[in-house]
């Protein structure tokens, strides 16, 4: 799977953990995407075979490396924005 798709799936899991959300009308597990359902319902079984996190698997090494690089550039630690930002 491409890392863009992997990123979309990863973000849906994080958004679902973040708190209250309007659920997908189909699966009710992930946030709805503006009335279009969630990315999981759209992609899994159609454009990609599976979601690693849903199956208890690890994210790909390529995705994790890119994510770590981006988080470092953004000054994020453990996926959370750094404290003290002016906004």
C-alpha cells in the first residue's frame, strides 16, 4: 500500500481516539468525512487490502520513517504538537 493511504488510515485511528466525532454512517467506527463515510469504508477492500492497525499489525517501516521525519521537522514529540507554540 502507498504511504499516502497508510497515512489516511493512521490519521483516522488517531482521530477516532481523540474524542467525540460524527461517526461514519456505514461502520460507525471512524469519523465521517463530510457525509462521504470514512476512509476505511471507502478504501479497505477496494483500493487497498487491509488496515494494519485494525488487524493488529505494524505500520510499514517506510511510513513510520517518513512520519518520524515529518514529526521531527514539525517539532512534534510522540505525535503531539510541542508545547509553547504561539497559536
